[in-house]
RNA sequence: GGCGGCAUGGCCAAGUGGUUAAGGCGACGGUCUGCAAAAUCGUUACCCCCGGUUCGACUCCGGGUGCCGCCUCCA
C-alpha cells in the first residue's frame, strides 16, 4: 500500500490554494495541531478543530502513511492565571482540571489520542533555549525582564496572513495600547517578566513565563523537528498566532524550515456569527453531548467541508402551538402566534438543534441498515457460487476515499454513502431481481466497506444494535420516558393486533404517539422508536 | 480603512470549462401496511447581478452587490 499512493490534495493557507501533499520523508507525515488553552470547558468550535485533524490522521493512516500526530496543550496563559486567581486556586490545578475535562469530552467523540501531547509547562527549557537563540541572532531583545520579538527584522513577516508590515502597523497603532518599551508596536512578547500572583520560571532574563506563541515553535521542533509537514488549527489562529510562530521558528532555524503546509478549519457559527468564548454565544461540547449522542455530534461536524463555516442553529418551538419563537419571544416567553406564555425552564427543555436532529436521524438510518445487514448475514446461507456485489457497493470505499483525498472533503464523501446504503436496504427488504449470490455478496461487502469507512472517519464503527439501543434509551432518559411502560403498552398493542382489534391497537398507538413514541409493525412483531 | 473567504433547488450541502449539477432534510405521488410507521420507488435547480475570455462557463478573469471572518484574546 505504501509503494504507490494516490496523491492527496490539501488546501494550504500559505500558498493560498490546493496542492499535492509531498511529505518531507516519503510515506511519513508529521502533524502539529494547535490544541486548546485550558481555561474552560471545550466548546463546539474547539471540538471541530480537534475532529478535523483527527480525520486527517485517520485517513492518512488509511492511505498507508506513517503519521506522527502532535497536539499541544497550552497550560500557561494569561486567561488561565486570571481564572485561577478568581477562583483562588493554583493556575496549574485549574489547567489540569480542564485538561481532564478536555480529554474526557474528546474521548466521547471517538478522537484518537495524539502520539504526543506536549504541555507548555513541561517544555520550559526548550522555550528558553529558543528565545535565547533568537536574542543571539538579533531577532529578539530584552527589556526589564520581558523579551520581545523584533518583527521588523524578520523579512517575510506577514507571509501566512498575506499582509505587509505597513498594513499591520496601521492597524496596530490605532487599536491596541502600545507598550512604549517595545521598539515597534508589532513586536510581541516571547517572555513575560513575573507579576504578583503569577506562576513563574527562572530564565536568563529573570523569573517569568513564556508569551503565547513561543510554545508552539518550541514544542513542534522538539517533537517533529525544525521542519515538518502539516500544521493545523482554527482560522482565527492565522494571525497573529501562526504568523508569529513562523517568525520565531524560521527566525531561529532558517528560511524554508517549519511547517510545509498550513491547514485551517472554519468556524462554527451561531445565529450566523462566529461562536466564541469572548462573544459568550457558545455551547460547550458537554452541553451538546448531554442531549445528543457524541457520535451524532461528530457526524454533524463532518457533514460540511472543514474549511467552511458550519452554522449551528437552535430552535425553540412554542410548547402550546409549536410555532417557532423568534429570539425576542424566547426571552419574553410569550408566543406571538397563540399568546401562550412559557417559563424559561420549559422553553429550555424544548430547545432543538435541527442540524443535530438531522444528523441523529441519518446516523440511525445508517446503523439500522448495518444492523439489518448483519442480521441477514447471520441468518442467510452463504451461496456456493461467487458473483460480484452491486457496483455502488463494491466501489464505495474508492469513491469515498477519493473525496477525502481531495482536501479531506468529508461532506462529499458522506454523499457517496446514499446509493449503496439505499440499494442494500432494497436487497434487505427483498431479493427480487437479483441472484442470491449477488444479494449475499452485496450485503456482505457493505458491512466490510462501512468498516473501512469507519476507520477513515471515526463514525459508524460501533455495534449497530447497541448504538441504536443506547440512542433510544438515552433519549428516553432525557425526556423522562418510562421505557418499561412503553414496552408494556407495546405488548398490549401486539396482543390487540393479533386479535385483529384494530381500534384498540390504534388507540394504543395514539397514546404512545403522545409520548413521542412511534411504532413500526413488521412481519415478526412490533418495535418502537422516537417520532 | 487594509487583507481574506463565501454566494448552488423551500432549507442544509458536494461538485464540474461542454455528458442526466452528488447527497441529506422537507414536500408531493406510488409500493409495502388492517391503517400507519420504517424501508423503498418516483417527482421537486439551469448555480447572486453585470461585463469579459472561450466554439462553449454555474465552473476562468474583471467589476458590482450581499454575507462572514481576520487586522485585539479566540478553534
């Protein structure tokens, strides 16, 4: 597999277009992902930024690459310190707490562990060493225990964000309070002298701590070398974070070093605007996974190309008439359509996330198909003669990977699932029109193909029956549905149907429908699910 | 103000210089069903506007309009 790889295209922010991935060492890929600053719970945007490289890593491994995946944790930072001081705890303890939460949340979403997960606090000597060499090279200067990067002396500054020094200077003067001790407003801190109530480390410039950007330069070269393949992160990191990383790393290690490709994911938008902690319009991943299966969230994030914005919508229907409430009405609680007034608590329980509902239904469809396929295989006899499976199924893996090879186009790839799944459902329902061998082989092949898809995507890999059951039960728990009671009614209904007492059967079905439960009657009994 | 991105059916969303412009949701009609549901079959787009390049553009170039982002912490 590793001998002849098909080209993988990716969009590189630096060159501004799609290029073919040519790894530094053939067959190997080094990826550095800017992980979170751990001062709060992970929000959906952070999660997307972790899921995107996760799929890249899975896919490149599937393509036969040996991948070294490094994702850092920024555990020393202004906001961590501020928050810790507010809470009256050690910054380190606060950081650790949110690191645990981060790990927990990501594991839920079936994220692979990175091969290395470096922390700033554990790379102090490398950071100091890097700053020292920048000082020695004349690219940095110390003032009163602070050390700043001398941006002007790094010629290519602005290459990633496609901005010139002049443009940047115009903005800088007007929008930030300029520290008079800096030679230029653009200069940024590599090292910050200790202030009261702050953790600090000894350095040649006195006690202090690293500035925000230096850690990624230091940790990436420590774990991937001065030059490596892919550096990824959210779009908002392009400037200044990644621009500054380039200045630091190339400043110290020379032109042509550092990341060869820059991959940046788009934002999650909420109400059409960027979801962010500073705007306060964010949802933590945990809030969402309490309502929906984590795999649903993962699937949802992958339905759209990673570079695009992903709109996260919220709907609040009126509990009385079902009309969707506008933002003002959500706050007042009064429905303009029917005049019904609801308390905030009631409305909160009614909140729906249409994108996730769709994703959940789709995932259920896929798992139901898979469950059906497995059941078929378990019961059917393997035909003696071999015949090829239906084309849509036999070509699925290739069609799917082709999309991922094209800048990790998960949205396009997911679209390739429809036809084969659809045809398999047809075969499951009836063997009309095809030979037994084709039917069997097609169903057998879809199970196998979906296994490969699962390896690439990190979705669809669970036990179908278990997933379906868990989804049903967790949703039941969420809305306070008594499953035993549902089962009881269902049993009564089955009895009524056997007795051909349609009126009673329909009455029970109506009753269940009031609870949001639907029934499906099949040749061998009835099952229930959510409407 | 500077820089960057986006604009595809009712909604979401892939994609291509010229064949039938994926897929999902929704809607409508059929099959199945005691009736339903689920599943399945069928129907549902000429790609923001104006110029240009081209034999031919939704796809390339220029302009316009609109939305979003970055320029300050941010995934």
